[in-house]
C-alpha cells in the first residue's frame, strides 16, 4: 500500500471478523490504512503517532488500536463498523484519540520514579476476543499494559520480561481468556489472567503461569548453540478463538469451549470467517 508520499511499509496488520476489512500500521508514513476488500480500495488513511508498528481490532469492528513504537502511545481509530453511532460522529479510519503510555504523569523522566501504569516502545496490541481490553507488550519498559475499551484508558500494568513483544489470546477452561506474552530476551512465555473473576475489570489481573521455551526434547531443524528459547516475537494459541474464526472451528475444538467463547460478542451477530466475503 502506498500514498502520494511514497512507500508506507505496512507492518502487523489486522483482519476484520467478517473478512471484509483490514487495518495496517504504516511505519514509514506514521499513519494507518483502513482497507475495504469489497471494493478493493483504501477507505481511509490517517495519521497515528511515531512509527506505528502493530494493530488490533475489536470483535465487532467498531474500533481498532495502533501501537506507536517511538511515540509510546496507542492510537484509537474508528473501525470499519464504526461511524457516527460508535465513534463520536467520526468516519471509519479516523483517529478518535491517543492513549499516552509513557508521558502520562505516571513516570518521572528525571528521577525514574513510576507511580502508575506505563509503557514504552509498545509493540503487539490485540483486543481481547470479548472486546473488553487491549493488552500491549512494551519492549522499553518491560511491562504489559491493559487498556479498558469502554473508556479507552490505561487501567493496569503488569511486569514483563526483557524485550516484551508478542501478545495473543487463548481460551481459558471454563470461560474467559488468557493473554499469552512473549519476550525477545527471555526464554519463557508469560500466561496472564487479565480478568480472573470475569467481572469486566482488570484491577485483579495477575500472571498465573509461564511456559519455559528452552527445551531440547522438541523437534528442531538444527542444534541450538546459545540463547535457547529466546527471541520470542509473537505467539499463536491454538485454537484461534477470535470472533469470525472461532465459529468455524472443528467440532472437537468447539466442544471444549463455553457458549460465550463460541460466540464472543453474542449469538445475534452474523459472522463470516476471514477470507470469505459476506452476503
């Protein structure tokens, strides 16, 4: 994708739940593109922050979030299903607001003191499958930050490992979801329960486990000579439980999920899996 200013270098795009739309952070041009697959055209391309690097969309397509790596912020954008009713009168692709992660009053750049949630060099920033929270891996500060999508405010910070980078969601047995977080300079994957009592609040979010990635008794294509298990930049939980994907899972996977997990935003919504055009 490109604009009049040259190559945009889209990075870490996100597909809409119905396969009709895609959003891209464009790291060369400091903006984000909303692409429409029905017409195969760009719907909108709007400024975000410095070096946008990753994105995540709500399960209903009303909003999407872009992490600005050098801007230490998250841009909240009106999604393909947004508009006057859900985006304060804005059009799909327009920026609603910016959420500051570092220069938000919780960090003293001179003394180094931290009094609240902060994040620096934010990277992957997906929205939970139920649409309640945005969880971001922050490389500079080694933190995981949590944003409440109702208020678009930063509500919680969890310590991460050096080079905190990748985030994705998987179903939790009995209901709800875990966030799985990888780091570039640590050999473990963090398991985060961001809403343990399922009350829609992240104030009790906690790390509930970890998976050690430095093991020799797994298939590999060559002998590892150093830094075993390090370099984690992303994670793909199986099965995929995001809206639009989860409805198309094999029966054996669906049987292990709760009714709410099988339809993250409710059974009254219609779903078309990504890659298939809706009618």
